C-alpha cells in the first residue's frame, strides 16, 4: 500500500499545483505534444517487460497520461471545477493502478489489497470534494465553513465504512479462535457511530 499512499501524496501536490496561472494555447499544444511523447516512451519501456509487471506498467502509463491531460486542462482553463476534476482523475488513476497491482496477489490477500485500495480511493475523492468546497469564493465564510464541515462529516462516515470493510476482510485471514476478537476490534475502531 506504500505505492497507493505515494499516489495520494502526488495527487494532493498536483491538486495544489493546479490552482496556478492559466497558460496560452501555444503552451497548451507544446505540453500536449510532450505528454504524447512521454506516453510513447513509456509504452516502449512497458513492451520490454513481461507478465504482471507489463500489465502494471501499461496501467501506470495509461493513468499517467490521463493525469497529465487533466492537469494540463486545469492549467489551460483554471477553475475550481477543473482543479476538482484533476483531483478526481488522480484519485481514479491511483485506484486503477492499485487494483492492477492487487491482481498479482493470491486469493485472500488480493481481496484485502482491493479493499485497501478502495478505502484510499474514497479518501482521495473526499479530499478533492472538500478542496472544491473550500475553494468556492462566492460563498460567505460562514456558509463555506458550514459546507466544509458537512462534507468532512460525510467523509468521515464514508472513510470509516471503507476502513471497517477492509479491516473485517483482514480478519478473515486470522485463525478462527482469534477472528471474533479481530472483528470486535474492527467494530470498536471503525464501527458505525464513531466520529
């Protein structure tokens, strides 16, 4: 899951970087050419690999291009919505790559990996949504703060649900005699009603 956390950090950094100045059409076209060149170079590299490594490399290549294009669009026509869309693309890309990496794992480990990836995806989407709300300048500070608080409360509920789901999946790998305690611990830490 270290890779997924790295993607989330990159998503946050990229999201913050998206709020810069707009670029002109010539700069946009040059950047698009560079993105396509990077994609082709990465494609050549991926074709030298075999098996699951190749699958992961190809998925990373495709998702990197999606991220680069979303960031480029957000820089070309900066707006809160464009920055939010770039954040969503980053979250979706990190999720897709994590899912691909999970496919190599054996049965139960794969399920746990996919649940962890889903939990991180939900976190990244919630962070993008909260950042969009925080960026709204038309709202009064009080209205914006209320909206942010409501979004954070919703995010906490969704995050806990995903964390509980992942923790309960991990408990299935524990020996039968310790499984009940594991599930109880998961309920205590992530269960409903925890704020």
